[in-house]
C-alpha cells in the first residue's frame, strides 16, 4: 500500500507513512491493524476525506472517503471475495453493513466484533437467541462460527461443510461413544442429522433437539 501526499492530504499523509513504518512489525495479513496508535494515523489517511470535499461529493457520512463496503474492501480484499460467493450475507446489496457486526476503530473482542459469543449474530437472528432449556453446547462454548462461515460460502445456510453430517461428526465423532447414539445403524453416514434433530440451535422441550 502506498500513501502519497496528493491522495491523503499533506502532513496527514506523511504521518500516515510514519505510522505504517512504526506499526509494520505488528501488521496482520499485510495490513496495519486498526489499533493502536500511530496506526490510527494511517487509518485516518486511508479512510477519511480530510477536507470533506470527496465525502460530500459521494454522499458518505463522517467524512469517509467511500461508502461501505467499498471502503472496507480497499484493504480487506479476501473478505470481498467471500462476499461474492453464492451463499452470503447481503452486504453488497446494502442490506447489511460491515459496521453492523464490527467496530471499525478497534475492540477488545476477536476480529473487532461489537459483542462476544453469539450476541453479534442474534442481534438479527433473534429466533436463535434463547435462552433454551436445552442448549447446544457447541454454541455456548465456541459460538455460531463453530458451524457457520459469517461472510460467505458455497454451502447452504452458510455452513462450513457441504454436507451437514460431516459438520456434526467433527464433534460427534467416536464410533461407539455416547455422543453418537446410533452408530451401528449408520444414520451418521447416510442422510442429514437435521432430518430428526430439527431444533439444532436449542430446544425448550427435547434434550436431543428432536422434532
């Protein structure tokens, strides 16, 4: 990434270059982090239109150089590719914004999420929130991303695996273990688990999440 005075406005541009050099040793995936300072100087140069002329022309809020998600994609090219996959959150269509889930100025949570655990997802997916009398332990421990890819994928329901049973067997794996209740009948190798375990996110009446 190059920063020129013409693109980023005089002294701010020079400070941004200095910030990039100072933070280069803690850059992530070739990109400087959103925090701490002086990386913020770089972000100010990359994300903001200092004089406001460009922001006013493009109708963006808060002096941003571009609207979401294009502004975010200018650094996060890998995420842009995920949002072009056939099953995805509708960010490109403007129905969801990056800032609905992420705090752009940094957070104490992983990936700068606005909340921890399942709270980010259940802000929209309220029917999955619970609390349930019988919780799915994987959701409680690792959150929604233990099964789902949040940005985009080729799999239905944003699942990490093409076949549901393969995803379930990553946890329910031991052939004779109690967590696979019918191994000899072969159900775990033929057909999807959710044919029977329909309330997989949690249930108020059935500990095995059955219909």
